[in-house]
């Protein structure tokens, strides 16, 4: 009876130790991965903050009209009609 209880105690101690070591390794891995992402430059699409797709003085309607009058099959597709 004493030997059987001793075996269960050792098995519990070994499993708790292994799980603790694995948990510490996972936390260290996540920490270093987080730190590596923090040091990377953020993704940028290459536009300055004050750059826009539509030039000043023109509206989206002007751009659509220009694209429709440039020939057959060219320009922006018109998906929404007003």
C-alpha cells in the first residue's frame, strides 16, 4: 500500500514538473515573439498622410466621367449608378 502511494506521488510530481517546464517555455517563446514583432517596422502602403487618390479640385464624379469617355473597355468599371 505504501509503495503504491509512493508511485502515485512520484508520478504526480513528475507530471507537474513537466507541465510547469512546458508552460515556462511557451511563455518565453511568446514573449520573444512579441518582442520581435514590436521591433519590426509597421506595414505602410507608401502613402504620405496628406496624399490622396483624388487630386485637389476634382471630385469622384469627375474621375468617373473621365474614365467613361476614354474609349471602349477602358477605365474604371461603374458598379453603382446614381
